[in-house]
């Protein structure tokens, strides 16, 4: 679902200016089809006979007629439609059938399925920390990536992306989609009407927040929602991660992820306090929904919608921090553009100089050692799939770090900006911290305690202490 640079913060209004800004990023974030590293050659059937017109790029996967591959993922609703459509050509050209299941309870239910021996053939893991948990707890359940998959990743992705899919020196999971999370969505027409400037520092953003509060006393400057079924709380962890990068710096961020400093370290407490100034200030949130506590029960998909005014009424909120993929959640017909209904600017730095970027993505793991499974995993790591996925995602809101992607296939200028950064081998970003932490923390206590932070008004130090106590 989720999903995760500049010399000075900027509004994302021009490709050239964003590329310039993001060129001075923060510190690093940084088999033939069917073959596996399990000692068994499950090479894909070699192409035979004539290749159907339009299937030339799929001939390498051979004839998979009568074969079925099951896919389990957290990608649901609007995005699921585009995902399934991106497999149509693979099914047509190979004869394989892809059975897709999206679930809001993915993170919890995948481990249940793996433990019970009913794992899917393929799963899209949104957290490298979850991959680590599976490899360490269920080493016989997961299959190392095929040689063809590994070759694709070596060709089309920067080394850091491969590292996130590697555990104990074995490569398991190839990158799929990617996202850039350090964005704030806003209403361009209101900014133009009121003469608001896109902020380039954190202090400017706070000043804008207070100006909006003064100009619109019946609304709130910010809106947010973190409800997401069994994964409730994850959007709040993104907020905190972005602020840790800005308030405490990338070195502290890395130490935090690796647990070289405790979760309740003063540097992390300081970052929480910075976020608290916005997210738990009743004068600043939660426009369109109610008080601070409503953040915990507002679906993350709805969190930014009050930015769009109803008729001639004023918007109920004006600023919403969310990743590039939030573009999928605006109502049909919403114009996402610098001069449109909504757009986004880069979440500013605090020091006014560094500009770290939070990123994320999904990773494709296989749980059955079979030619058709290995072939589909390889396909998903290829430039063929990346370009097909871009073409069918006509509404925008999807990008990848696959540098074989033709940016012209992306639907919007906004997507092109994000993909240009993520796919640049020279770009360096910080991967979503909770996705790198052990699953018990990153997809467990961190989510739960952030929910309590809002729903119960739980004390920040108590939240930090509880998460630290849960670290395995």
C-alpha cells in the first residue's frame, strides 16, 4: 500500500527543478525463468513454435498453459483493478492463469497462511522486515528468487533495492512498485486565491498553518486518517519517519532502524514532539472529521478528501501529508496538476538545507518452487511488466524504481517526477523505517501505539517505552 533529496525544499512544479533539488539527496537508502537457488532446476519451458503477434516479449516464459499462480497482496480497491489488468498480456501469451487476492488484513493473515502450510504462490510484501521474519521463522516455506528474477533486478534496479529483498546473503524478493512519501497535498486554487506560497522550510509551513487557521476559523489547516483495518496506524508511522529524518537526521534514522539506539531514545522523542505540534494540536487538526482522536478512526483513504470543497463552501482542510500513491484516492474526475484541483509539494526540511526523502515499496516473494511461479516472479521484475503496468494505470498514482520504465508511459506529470527520482541509479533515499524493523515492531507495536497516541491521547514517552519493550 504503501510504499518511502533536495538542496532546499521545493514545490513539485517542474521536472527540471525537482531533478535539481533531488540530485543532492540524503544518505543511502541505499536465472533463467523458473530457476531457483534451492538446488532444483525448475527452468521455464522453452518457447516452441511460432510466437503470437504482440507476444514477443513474453516468449522467454514459455508455454504455461493449464498452470495457475496464486497471488496474495495488500493492494486492494482501485489499485487492484490496474494490477490485475497488467497481467492480462502475460496470461494471454503464456496460457497461465493468475488468481489475485487483495486483502486489508494481509500483514496478519499472510503469516497465518504460511504457518498453516497454505501460503500463496506469490505474495507482495510491503515490508522488508516482514520478509526477514518469514525467512527466519519459516525458512522452508519461502523460495529464493529465480536466476532470471535476480538478473532483472541487477539490470533494472539500484543495488539498495536488491539489498532490501535479501536476507542472510540470499536474494528472495524482487522490487515491484515504489513510492515517494514526502509529499503534502493541497488545493492550488485556494493558494492562488489567498496568495499562499508553497513553503520551503518547516518554519514556513508552520507559519502557513497558522495563517490558514486565522483565515478559515470554521475549518482546520490539516487533516489526517490512519484507519486501515488490521494495519491501522501505518500512515502515522510514515509521518513520524519523515520527521525523524528532518528533526534528528539520517544517521540517527539509520541507528533507529537498526536498533543501535533504542526506540525511546531522546532523539526519537524530539521528533515525536515536532510531529505532535501539528498532529495533536486541536487548532490544527482534524479538518472535516472532528477532534484529534478522529484521526485514529478516519480511513486513510479518506484522510485528504476535505481538501476538496463541496460546492461553493470553503474546504474543511488545506494540507494532507501522504505519498504519491494517494493520487489514487481522489474522486474520479479530480484534476491532479499544479493548476488543478489538487497537487502536492515536497515536505520541507527543518534545517532549510538538507532534503531527505522517505520511500517505500513492495517486494515479490515466492512460496512454491515451480516453473510457472518462477516465471511470473521474473515477469514482475522485468521492464516489460513495469511498462505494461504504467500503460494500464490510466488514472496515475503508480511508479516504480525500475529504470527500464519509459517515463512517457506514466499517466501524469506528477508520477513522472516521482519515478524519475526513484528510478535514477544515482538517487539515494531512506526506506520506510517501520517496513525495515522487525514485524513485531514495524507492523505491530509501532502501528498500535501510534493509534493509541491519537485515540487515547497516550503520553509520548509511554508510547515510545511500549514500542521499545516490544522489540524482539
